[in-house]
């Protein structure tokens, strides 16, 4: 078939893992990113791709670089590249989609995307008492800065301690349990089995941070090395961001790739990409266990790619915690008995802050190359499922070219995209929508509950009453009647 020369194609991929116990021997994050792009150029068989790149896009990490793209560009010789920094709250899929769209429009011919972390280096420095520092940039700003237009959290969520990811996603998971009508122990089994299965995939992923399968019991049950963090989540359920990992992707036009003589057998095409940026704080969503953005944008991505979920052979569902995985499965109507990851998930493959989707896309490209003609779907979220992104990939070129859609307006206009008013000064009867019990060390310190008011508004209640917290972990409290005071104190009616 004839392919439009402006069709974007992923021609080079690279991943780097660094696990050195001596922090003095370890390099910092931007150097890992540069190394990943060097590997991507080597993978493509053409270093000219780096030198000829017109752009380099980087998602924000833990590091403090003001323009990491410029540090990377200077290191790899991409002197003409325009730099973009995507702040937290911008979907990682967005920068991949932007690169593909720029190429499809003819605006660019070669685009670089990279991201990485060196948190393990930092951790080893603290353990060893060695001060590790990063390169300091002075008066250097990116050519383009992408920032979210709205805050991730509501003021009441900040006030009542609902900003830690483990707490919000635990609340989401408990809402899923209640919606499915299963008991607490069955639910704990479900999320532990889901994660144990992912650990088996990570064991087969050559780039995974942990390559030893973890048993269902080790994940489910609290222990000295696996403390409870926010019921029902133990430490094993959490994304592991103390990693030194980076990914590099080189996307260019088919015309430029052919002019450079690149091997077409290794090409991976973006078929379609979609995103939803309709921001509703977690506590204000009509249904805590649903994601209308995932439903609309996910199905649109598949339709634009000319396929459906049953015909997509490979999946990587965003996996910072078990709840987002289950939400995506629900909204895309995926079978629960199929593999949901090609990496092994963020708890085992590694979850570098705001960069996992790049790692997953590189791994997906490797899987697709090994299964020519197949299709892969990579999903992403930002915040607490505030935003959703999708990328569909294949080694087979898209008949209609790369296709993209922003589904934000459609979701915002739908009843399911509504936002419930949150209030903090209400006193009186409420109904618990979902809750979690938060731990410090080995002891529960407070329970947090999202509650419906009789007039349809919402509030967030908190209790530190020991017996109530204990009961919440053995009895179902979703749907229970309770009372809250104006300062948010929760008690049973």
C-alpha cells in the first residue's frame, strides 16, 4: 500500500536501567535520558536522527531541571531541537501525540521524546550519607512549557488529607468493591491476585526493576516488609518510584525515514491517539468507581484505529495502583482473564514519576516487533484519574494515516462528566460513598470518608476512633449512614 510520506512512525527505541549501590558511580536523570536516546538512535541504525531532530519533549520528574530537554539536546548533539517541558498534570500521552501530530502535519520530520528518573541514586545517597546533586540550570527555560489549566485537587481534599495518591486510589478501589457487590475479603483477594499476575509479567520483562514474581499472599497481607498503607493497599500495591530508569523514543516521518534508509521491518506506527482533559476532582465525581473520560476516549481511540478491544492483542493498562487498572477494564469492557500489561506494572517494572507511559510504549514497541501485524494499546492517566490518554500502535501502517481526537468537550458536556459541589462546613446526616483507613507505620491513624449529603452535595469526613477504624476494615461501610460535624468529624448514626 502507498503510505503518505508525512505518516509518523516510531523508528528507534531505547531504555536504560541503572542500579548502582554506590551513588558516586551513578549518573543523574538527564544523563540517563540522553543515554536512552543514544540507544534509540543505535536501535534505528542512524545517529543522524539525533543531530537532525527538530524537537525534544520531556515530562516533568522529581528533578529540578528548568529545561531538561536542553541538557539532553546538548549532550546528544541535537543543537537545533526546540525543547518542551510538560509539567505534572499533563498526560504523558499528550507529548507523544503532539510529536506524532507535528510530523503528520508536516511541521516536523524528526521528534525526540524522553523522560527519566534517578530516585534510586538519591535513595542510595541518603542511605550512604553521600550528598548527590543534579546539574543546576540558571536562567534557562524551555521553548515550550505545558501546564495544566486546572488544579488536580479541590481545596477540601487538600484540607482533609486526600492528596496522597495511595489514599485516593484506595477510596476508588473500595468504591469499586461496593459497586461490584463483593465482600471485603474477596476484594482483597482480587487486587492481590491482579498484582501477583503482573509480577509474573515483570519477571519476563528484561527492563523491569524487579524480576522476581511475588505471591498473592505476600502482596495481600501486611507484614514487617509489607506494611499496610491505606486500606486495602499494602506497600506492595504501590507504584515503586525509587528507580533509576529512562526511556527514549525517536519518531519521524515515513518520508524522512526512507530517505535515511532506515530498516522498515523495525518500524512501529502510531495508529491513533486520544485524550480527555476534563478535570473533575476525585471527591466531586458522580461515581467514584467510573471514568467517563476513559470510556469515551478509549473507545474513540479504538474506533479511529479501525479496531476494537477484542482485536487488540497487547495491552498496557496504567497501573500506579490496582484501582485505575480495574476502572479501565470496566470502561473498555475488557475480559478480566487476559493479560493487562506488557511491562509488569509500575509496582514491579518500575514507576518513574511521570515517565512510566514512555517506558511502557518502548516495551510495547518491542512486543509488537516480535509479533508483526499485531496491535497494542497503551493507556495513561494524570492525577487521580483526572485525565485519560490512549495510544494504539502496530507494525502495520494505518490505512487512513495517524488519527487523533481530543474528547474533553464531549465528556464535559455529558451528565457523567458533571461535578458535585463539595462543602466543608456541613453538620448533619450523611451517607458514606467510600472510605479508607490510613496507616502510619504499623498502626491506623485515621479513616477518611467521602460522603453524600441529603441535598446531593458532598463532604469529606475523618475519624480517629480506634474501634470504628477497626470495623471499617472487616465490615462494609460504603452505603452506611453516618454523621459529620462542621469540622469534618465522622461518627456513626
